[in-house]
């Protein structure tokens, strides 16, 4: 009995330290229910903290008080209902940056807003920081809007003539659209670098809940929130990719492949589509389709197609060519793989040697 009591206390301390209440199936649905009960939801602190509280994250009121204190400091220097120039917009962003820094901001990965605001140093990522900038802007009647780049969010100040100034809260700097290096096609389709509407932007808040559930292995409920995020923003590529990941982890390879097929109809410029779909084809024994996707992934020259990614694809393609008896192609790729620094390739070479033997590949000197 004493040991059981100790275990209960340890579990309680863990849950308290993580600021998350143990969730029942009903609790996991509460954010969706809460959202339905609201007259409107937006990309603002009221919605974000309301969803987090409904999800079971504690001390949202403390987080709100801390942010309101920062808002009061910032608002002293800015009047509402005024048309500002570009230098004045920059001054506002700089002021907010400095005020957050003075409060102890630590820029790092953080799925939710509240836990990051309860630490001695505020731990916030690009999504949470952008949310704060947009919320403060709305309260001061400033035209600040959220914007997506690939795997990133920032904000922009939209001027009356339609021009704008981007501001990256994570870096504390202004960048041009070109600096984000998004593909022209994805920009043209409105996937990236588009000023998000009040309806689209809250999709990010539901995605954060979905991501947390996915990482906990709670795939059934993760899918519910991914669907909600896509209902709000049908171009939220990261939500489609996470749906494919959930199907993959559930062993539903065909559903995962179909999801990547859907992504391809929206954006053909993402390396991950072809690398991950190729892997699914490989595991399903559809080697021809896998080789096509892997080849397309290798042809993509982007920031996410790193040397490590390329080596992993070479390794997979070598195994496929060996399986289907294409020895020359396997040898050719093996030679490419060994041309990289040994520190990067040692693991793959050891695995291939274990699978096929020491002298399984012919190397042209």
C-alpha cells in the first residue's frame, strides 16, 4: 500500500511539473467542443489560451497575466487608430522584441504557449511569438498579420497601399520574401508567403494540439485535430504531412501514400513528399514506384535535402537494386555513397556489408 501511495505521488508531481492534466477521452475532445461554443475564434491569445485550458494545460491565467503585463509596457509607446510609416512599424517590432527579451525570452521549440510562459525564461517558438505579435497588433489596431514559410511562421505589417514589411520574431529582424527561399510555385499557389486570413490562421492552434497527440501516440485524436486544422486552412501542408505520418505509424501504408498523393496535387516542390512516399512504397514492396520517388527526391535541391537525407536515400535505393538484381546500378550508387566523408557514411557501409558481404560491390578506381 505504501509503495502504491508513493507511485501516485510521483505521477502527480510529474503531471504538475508538465502543467498538463492527465487526459481522459472526453478531455481530449474538449478543445473542439470549446471552439464550437465560441461566437468566433481567431489567431489571438484568447483563443490560444482557451484551447490550451480546454486541452488540460494548467495555469493559463498566469500566462495571460504575464503577457498582459508585457502588453501594457509596449502599449505606452503606441497610439491606436494611427497610420504608421515603415520606420514606425520597425520601431514597434523592435520595442516588442526588446520588451520580450527583458522579460527573459528564450527562443526555442515549444508546442504550446502557456508552458513556455511559466518558466523563468520564456520558451517560445516562431508560432507562439507570431501569435503574440499579431494579438498585440490587434489590440492596438495595428495591421499585423501572420505568414507561413516552409516549416516557419513570421509576421508582416500591411500598409494601406497594399505594400508590407516582413518581421521575423524568431530572429528579431526584417527579411524580404526572397530570403525565405520558398519555391515560386508554392508561393503562386498561396501555400507560403501569403498573408493569412482570420479564418486560416487559427488552423495552426489546432495543429499544435494534433502534433502533441501524435507525439504521445494518440493517433485517433490526432487525426481529429489535423482534420480541424485543414478545415480552417486547406493549404496547411504540415498538417497533411502529419496525417500521412499518423497513417504510416498505424500501419495504414496505402492511406499514407494516398495522403502524399493529395499533397502532391497541392505542392510538388517539397522534398519530403517523395522521400517519405518512396519509403512507404519500398516497405510495401512496390520497388519501381519507390525508385521513381527516391530519384525525384534526389533531384530536389532545397534546404531540407541535406547530405544526410541523400545518403539515406542512396542506402535505400542500393537495397532495392540488390533485391531486383540490378547489380550495376547498386554498384554505381554504392560508389556515390562512399565518395562522401567516412564519418557520414560509416554506418551505412557497415549495414550494407552486414547484409551483402564485404566484397558485394564493385568499385571503379
